C-alpha cells in the first residue's frame, strides 16, 4: 500500500470514527416522546387567525413519524440523554384545547415550554402542569387560556420565568385569566427562583404581596392592568437585580417612590394610571441605567427635580397627567439620548423652553395643557427629527410660524385649542409630506383652501379644522384614500359639498373614512351621502333640505348619526334604525320630518342607546319595536304630533335613563305594564304638555331608584369594532380616541334627576313618596288638577333646585320643611288654594311675591331687608303652558381627535 493510499485510509477511518462518535453523542429522540408529540399534534388544527404575529407559521409541518423528533421544528433535546427538554410552539397557528389527558404531560423532562400566541379556545390551564417539575421557563401568553390559574403552578419551584400575560378575548379585550383562590401571595410563595414574572392583564384584584421583595433573583416584573389594590411594597424597588418594573393601569394601586440607591440596576420604570403620589425623589438620579421613566396619570406633585438631567441614558420620559408645578428644569437639556418627552396635563408656570432645542434626537414632544404662553418657541426649529408635536390646549398666540414646515419628519401636528391667529393657506402644510394628523381646531385662524387641484398630503389620516373660519370646502381631502377622520365643524362653509362616496368617474373615494363632522356650517342643498365605511356622521346645524336618501340604509357600520337642526323633510326611511348592526346614537331633532316613526330595532340593530326625534311633525303611535332596543338609555320624541297612550311597555328596557314625551298628544292614565318594579334606572322623565290623566303613577315612583341616589354615576365603557375607542357616560357623552391617542375631555353639565309632569290633567294628591327621591334637582307638577296638602317630605329633597307646583288645587300650609332646601333657586306655588304663613329665612327670602300669588288664604309677608338679594324672574304665562321648562339640547361637536356627543339640559325661566 502506497503512502497516499495509507493516508487516505487513515483519513477515512477518522471520518468513520467521528461519525460513530457523533452518533453515540447524539442519541435519537425517545420513541415514547416522539409518539406523545405526534398525538399532541393531532389534537389541533392549523388556522391562520389563531396567531397574531404576521410571521407566524405552522411548526407542525416538520413533524412526521419517519423523522427524529429532536430535529423537528420547535423541539430541543438533551445532547446526552435524547429527552425533549424544550418545546417552543410560539406563533404556530394552533387552534384547539388542552385538557389534563393531553399527551403533552408525558414529556416530563422538559425545562422550557412556550405555547404563546396560539388559540386554545378558552380552555383552562390544566392542573397537570405541576407534574412538569423540571420546568424553568413557562410561557402561555396571548393564547386564549381562560378561567382560574391553578394553584398547582406554585409547585413549579424551579421556574426562572413565568409568562401568563395577554390572555384576552379579542372582540371585547376582556381578561380571561384570574387569580381567585389562593391569592397572589400563595401562588408565588414557592417560586423564589423567579427572575421574570409577567401576569399582565390577569384579573388578580388583590394587594401586591410583600414577599415579592424577597425574590432577589427578579429582573423583570410586569403586572399591567391586573386590578391591583392597596399600597405597593416599597421594598420591591430595592430588589438587587430588578431592571424592569411595570405596574401601570392599576387605578386602585397606591404607593410612593423610595430613595434610590446608586447600586440599582433599574432600566425601565412604568407606573402610569395608578395612584402613586408624592414627589419624585432627588435620588432618582442614582438610576444611572434608567432609559425609560413613564408615570403618566398618577398623583405626583411638586417640582420636577433638576437631578433628572443626570439620567443620561434616558430615552423615554413621560410625566403627563400629574400635578407637577413650577418650571421644567433646563437640566433636561443634558438628556442627549431622549426621544420621547411627554409633559402634558401638569400645572407648570413660567414655562421657558429655550433649552429644548438641544434635544436633537426628540421624536415626540407633547406639551398639551402645560400653560404655554406667547408664541410657539423658536427653539423648536432644531428638532428636525420630530414626528409628533403636540401643543394643544395652551394659550399660545401669534401666527403659525412658517419655519414649522422645515420639520419635514412630522407625522402629527396638534395645535388645537390655543389663541393662534392670522391667515394661512392650507397649501403651506403640503410641504410636510409625511403628515398623517393635522389638528388646528378652535383657534382664531383663518384658513384659505388650496388653489391648485393636484396639491395633497399623501399620508393624511386625520384632519381637524373646526372653528378655523373656512369658507370653502377643501377639495383636496376628497382624494385621500387613507383619510379616516374629518372634522370641519363650526366653520362658514357655504353651498353644497362634492360627493363623498364617489367622484364623477364613479371611482370610490374615502374608502377608509370613519368619522365625518360637518356640523355648524352654512351648507345647503340635499343631504350628502357619506361612504359606507362611515362610523360617525354629523352634519347638524346647517341649511340642508330634502329627504333622507334611501341609500343611507347602506351605511352598515354606522355608530352615530346626527342630522339635527336642518330643514330636512319627508318621511323617515323605514330602514333608518335597522340598517347598521352597531347604530347607537340616532339624532334627527329640529327638522320637518312627518309621517309615522318607522320600526326601530326590528332587525339586528339592538345596540341603539340614544334616539332623539324631537321637534318634528311625526305622527301616529310610538312603534312597539322600540321594546326590542335592549340597550336604549335615552329616548326623546318631544314636540311632535304623536298620539298614543303612555308607553308602559318601555318598562322592559332595563337600561332606560331618560324619557322625554313632552308636547305631544299622549292621553289616558299612566298605567303599569307589569307587576314588577319598572324604570329603576330612570333619571329623567318629562311627560309635560300632553293629555295624561288620572293619579300620579305611585308604583313607578316607588321604583325610580336612580332618583334616590345623590352622587353622580361613573363612566361606563364600550368598545367599537374599529380603530376608535368609545367612552360613553350616562347621557351619551361620547369620546372617540383614534389610534390610541388620548385627548382631553369636555365637561357637559348634567342634571342628575328631574321630573316634569306639568300641563296635563293629573289629579289626586301629591304622594309623600316623592320625598324619597333625594337625588331630584327639578320637580314640576304645575298646570294639573292636583289637590290636598303639599307633602312635608319634599323637605327631604336637599338637592332640589327648582320646584313648581303652581296652577293646581293644593290647599293647607306651605310646609316649613321646605325652608331647609338651600339649593332651591326657583319656587312657584301660585294659583292654588294655600293658606297660612309663608316660611321665612333661607331661600324663601329670595322668592318674589309672584311665586305665591293667587292663594287667597296665604298671609302676606314682609319684604326682605337686603335689597341685593335677587331671584329668577317668575312666570306670568297663562293657559296650559308650563312656567318652568326643560330644554333638551343634543350636542355633537368635534373635539381634539374625538367626537363629543352629549345632552345638555337647561332650565328655562320664562319672563313675564
């Protein structure tokens, strides 16, 4: 054998030996585990919608009976034993459920398991997870597990990381997992090796256990929106390895910040939307590694410490929505890496920002509601990387500076609600080619529409130009397929506007539009038809004429429709209240519509919560289909020609809070529909100026529980299936937050409880039971045939502001208990048969003699000695008209990047 042959042979033997050695070192997957994995695979289907990650793919595709399971996608085996030690099926498009008999639990050697971002069909987390005693990493996040987290998880004492976060129901974002028994402390007490804990969006609803401060290995804690309560244990901030702490969105969690040590490795601190309070400690400068400090919506106060300027690694600083005062320290100019600065909604004074131009890397600057005055600071010219500039709700003056157009990276310019002035052409903003949000509403600007037809903002999504003295419709917006939100309300736009849905070539326009507000202009002609994608459409307070086109029935996504205060006429389309599955607000008042009210809620439109058809010429009875509007809260059909008996069948609507039937031709006794308590949530009822008769509805009065509550109700929340989030309060105040941008809220005056039964033919006595309705602000029983005594129990109505019992047949004395009504500003018992003395003192000294006129038995009283005391002018109306009237105004207006829809209630005192 030659030398070359010998070398080749030796080399070949070396390769063969290496292969045998490799085979020996890399044993094949165990058959039992391979079989278990294949059985596990068979319990699922592959479905694209099961994972949210756009890069998700089915890892099961590589799993088959012929292959070695250690080579399958998502599998890792121990190099020495061949046992499966890691199973990673994150974002694998799995759809199915897991129960305690699943073969997954046959893989007892696993140290790591991730089933995140799949769809396990609301199945519970099996208790058998406790058998996987070697688990170090467990990730079941975003996988639609539901129910109670099993206590057996606490037996996994070797866990290094536990992630059960983001198990939410997609349609509603309802949290699916919860900790009931045991409490959080018992669940965690044995997991002392934990370094990473993520239970965000798990319903915990308990205090944070102090034992968490003993987990010295913890590097990351995420307890976002868990319903945490009580005081956060301050010792947790001093955990020696803690780098990330997030307890945001726990509104009942309170606490203070400690004095920080220089040894702290903390990199991210997020406490937003909690009740943390106190001052930011000067020692916060010891957090040398901190790159994220986010504490919006807390209760911090005092000065912002200048030591913040020492946090040179800081990239995100959010102090918005607190009560910080004084000035913003110029030391923040040292934060050279800062990209996000949010200071909105604080109580700053003497704000000087000449130093802010040194933050050259700023991407977002939000100074909304920070008491900014004078002109927009010229120091902003250096912020060439800005994508968001929010200066709204301040007292800025002067013109919009032209140099702003040099900030070419801007995507969001928010200057609304200032005192900016001057004339500016819309074309000026076309230099900002990346602009998606342009918001200039509620200033003193005069905007001139574009002159050239081909100029545009190609990325525009939101355009808010309310109260900008526009006299012409800006046609350039019609060519923006990305436009979602348009507010041109409260301008001077005249004439008709171009078609919204399609142009003359029948090409679709505004295919993504969701919000259109053209209210309070001078528009004329027929009613413009919005595109099918529209969710909110308001074109109230214009001069539109003609009928509502039947094509409105194609608006299947409509949530709110307001056509009020126009000159529209004709009959209402039969489909109007049934075309959209999501229709919640329907407002058509102050027009000239006639004919009968069409059936509403006859099909799938069961979500409607507010209907206002008042001040038209509608006839016939109320449609009985209204009883199917199970979400109805507000019904106003006042001042029409409706002829019907009292709609007692409305009592089946458990959410009903406001009913206004005034100024129609209703007749007969107010009878009960069932023997059960009805209208228990009713706050306001107005039956005035009809032909009702019989006694006052005693049984209903007993059931008006909402009028027995003095405190205002809390806000409720609704979620739209769109890019808008909707917040609704009791009287349909709605705030849409677009794309997650939260905006300020507008306070709308609320009348908590009111009863107006005036100008009817009610008879009998005023029931003592009315005195139990202690939340009442207004009570009007005038112009009826009531007799007997004025109940002394009315003295219990300590919040009452207006009481009118005039033009009845009441007798006896005025109860002295009424003298305790300290908020009473209007009182009228004239034209009755009262006798005895008029109470003295308190508010009674402010009422004019006309409030007691035409009661022959009443003793005259001495004039009040204080000539400066004044009172509202009393009524001198005659006939059947009421002396005090509720004026219900439905208000719809664009507000920041949202819609405010509300009912304003005014008490009108008629002059003689």
